[in-house]
């Protein structure tokens, strides 16, 4: 039994609808952002996608519709409606793929972003990706042995 008086315990609710980390996935043809990315960025309607090929850093920053190269990020959805966001832009996908070491088509790559609250921007180090397993219909993951030959 616990050696605590439960009257003194202060519980916090766990929000299961939000990912613990601001993850981005680069899959075969799409780029997926978790709900945490949307929340950290303030649920922006429009964003700019930024890249520094020399350092292989990708970034997402909120912007106004009239700003240069603004992209309709939520496409009319609200944060409550968006559990995550899939971007099917071939140009974005191809740009990110060029930044991934030893990219293999058919694999799904996971990146964890770093949010800079001062500049209101989400950064992704494209050299830090890991191969992420796809989920099957029964919520189990694919066989991990398939990925053993991939260098971390």
C-alpha cells in the first residue's frame, strides 16, 4: 500500500489527445504533423515552410495570409477538428527527402521538433530522423526486424 494520505495528493489531468512531442513524419508521399505541433504554434491558419540546406534544418512558422509563400496550414479546420495535419505537397515532400540521410522510399521517418517560443517557430533537425513503423489495422506495428539493417 502507498505510504501517502490521498487527501494531500494533487492530481493533474492527462490530455490523451495531445502528443507528448511535436512530431513530424515524412512518409512515402506526405508530411504529417502531430496535433502538438499545431498547439505549440498557436493553431495557425497560415504558415511558411523554411529550410536551410547547409545545416539541414527545416522550420515551420506561423504567418499572415498576405505574407510571402504563405500556406493554408489548417485548410479551414479548427484545432479541435484536426488531430494532426497531413500535407500532401510534392514540393515540400521532395525538399525534405533531399535533407534525410540515406533516404529510402517506402519508409516512414520521424522527427521531433524543437519549439522556439521567443521566435514562434518550430525547428526540425533533418539529420536526427528515425525510421518509424506504420500501424496495421489492428493497431500492432510491423515487424521491427525489417529495419535492423538501418544505421542510427
